[in-house]
């Protein structure tokens, strides 16, 4: 079993993680929260609370290049976007466009050994009926 699967399973066994994700969603008004394992080449969900039918499950993967986390790995900075449409930095960014994000928060979690995790939450734009 590789390190990533070990992380997915370890976070899945932490009884407090679902409560933390629920508190994040309730306090921010966002409908999606996740803990992810992010490497230079992979973004893997370790725990998910999905109230917006984003469709990602624990163990699921996004193309790391499609995420803001890919950039955060380089800076290790917290990212908070209250409203993508009003953000000079992110309104034309590919990630909100790809995933339909309205708001976004990402907190890097760096372990003592230098490995990198992330907790993120986002609110998707309202979906229009066809």
C-alpha cells in the first residue's frame, strides 16, 4: 500500500474529521469541504463532505494541475476567495471556471516531515436549469 492510500485510510479512521468538515461548511456557508493529500503530481481526497453533489468521494482524484492547490504547494499560503467574480486574482483563473466555484478556502497542512495535506471548502455557483 502506498503512502497516499495510508493517508486516505488514516484520515478516514479519525472520528473527528466528519464533524470538522461539517463545522467548516456550516460556519462558512459552503456546501463542500475536503481533506486532501496533495503531491506535485496528484490531488487525492482523504475525507469529503459534499452537500452540493460535486461527486467526489474519499479516495477520488482530481488532476492536480486543475486545482488551486497546485499553486498553494509552492507558496504554502492560505487562500480565501469570498466571491470569485469580485477577485482580481481569481476571477479569470482556470480552477473556478473548471469547477464552477463561487467561493473557496484552502488551508495548507504541512506535517513535520514536510509532506503536504490540505483542507478546503468551496461553494459552487448556482446551476441554471437547462
